[in-house]
């Protein structure tokens, strides 16, 4: 027998799924992004046992037509990208066509969905990446996906998950970030039967921040609104007096996608350089609007890491935006209060 062989599809599917899905939070991220790409105005996420036992995500988006349902679960099946050119101009959160295929490879999935054009919706059951069963179902417009027993067929992975409590917190972290990146969508999280987060969807970023991080954080903010090098920087940074002891509250979004960016963090801190004591860190919810062709989101399967075609203009835009917001605050403070 030849020594080198192409892996069995069931094995290669598990490997591929492992890249996209590490833990319940990765599933919630992918499914929430799908709901937003489907133009939902309201999404509810429900988890039990930290999401390991049960995740249900319900949206009021465009739904999936019955004839498309089984295809949606195939790897590299997507309605969002067609050509190579599309890859350089990605305006949707998803594009790899991997999330549903990955989720159904490592969990038991139930999908209930209906488009506005169909009288009856569809229900699809699929697990372990096997062929699913499709039937008609009465349901409202939109999509509900239920994911049960994550990694039921990959015990090695299951073992590496943390306690329910920690996994649930990681889910909450992701839901918070997506709620902040889309204040136009009302996002609700029910964790172990308790509503722990609910944004209004009224488009106002400050009110989304209030719902997610609470009143104290929301009142210590300075608005940022700046344009430089063709990059728009908007959102909020903390007043120097409200700075923090670590960097955990530095949140960056590029074209409404939550990202980790070292350039962003460095530029933010440089902007505060003379305003903060050593050991204190600014916090922010900063959104960058940048031409899609200047960002490569296709660096990592989870799409959290991105690359800018040029880092320098991005650094400058954030730096000047922060400087200008802090100066504005100084001017306001130095003006005598009107009676
Ligand atoms: P991607 O998001 O990269 O296209 P996914 O595997 O996440 O890949 O989803 C495959 C396809 O299924 C999507 O392109 C979309 O057409 C459809 N889909 C998935 N989730 C939803 C949803 N909540 N509402 C409507 N369509 C959906
Ligand atoms: Mg997707």
C-alpha cells in the first residue's frame, strides 16, 4: 500500500472544522455574523452549559430557501463570494463558506429557516457532517440554529474545553463585541436562563456601550470623530482620569468587524503618551472605516486577525484622532463654565 494517501473525507473535515471551531465562543461568533450578514435587525443567543451542551441563535434575517439548505452546510459553499475579484472587496463578515460545514462536523445541528417568499419554512437536522434530513416546517421569517453537544465525536477536543463558566464568559465576550460593532442590530444574550445582555439596536454606539459595559464606563468617554489618510476613525476613548490598569478594554473594529490590532493599540497609547501615568492604560471602542481593498481579512480562519496593506497610515489616523479628542477635552475643561 502506498505510504502517502489522501485523508478520508470524515477525517479531513474534522481537521478543517478544528481550525474554525475551537470552543463554543467560536460557534457563536460565526453564527452571529451569519445573522448580521442576513440583515437581521434582532438576534437572540441562548446558551446552556457554557454553550457546550446547547447554543440557540435566532434571527429575523432573510432566511435560507429550502433548495439551498443542504448546500449551505457544504464546505466552501457561500452566497457571499463568487469570483477571485470579490475576495479583494469583502463587505460581509463571512465569506469562506466554512462555518456551517465546520459546526455540523463537530456537533449536532438543527436549522429552522424561512424566507419571506416561502409560505412554509424548512427544518434540517445534521450531525457529524453526515447527510442531513430536510423537511417542511411552519416558522416565522428568519433563521434559528440550534447546536447541541459540541465535540460529542471529538473527545480529545472536548477534554480541552474549560469549565462551563469560563466557556460561557468567552461566549459573552464575543457577543459583547459583536453587539458593539453593530449598534443597528438588537442583540440579546441569555446565559443559563438569565438575560445578561440586551442592546436596543437604535444605531447609537454610546447607548450600545452603556448596555454592554454599564453606566460608569459609558459616562467616562470622549467622542472621537476624525478623518485622515482616507481613513475614518470614530467612536469613543476614555477620559485620562478614567484610565485603567490593563489593556483589556481596548476594542477596535475595522469596517464593523471586531479585530485585534497591535497597530491600533500602539497608536492609541502613543496618542495618550503625555496624558497618562506609567502603568495606566486608555480604553476605547474605536471604529475604523477604511477602503475594503486596503484590508486583508483573509489571514486567519477565525478572521479576528487582519492585515492592513499599509500600517503607517492607519497608525497615523488613530494617533491624530486620539490626540484631537484629548485636545478637545482640554479646551472644554479650560473654558469657564457658563452660569
Ligand atoms: P459564509 O458565511 O462564509 O458564507 P457559512 O458556512 O457561515 O459561510 O454559511 C453558508 C451560507 O449559508 C451563507 O453564505 C448564507 O447564504 C447561508 N446562511 C448561513 N446562516 C444564515 C442565516 N442566519 N440567515 C440566512 N442565511 C444564512
Ligand atoms: Mg458565515
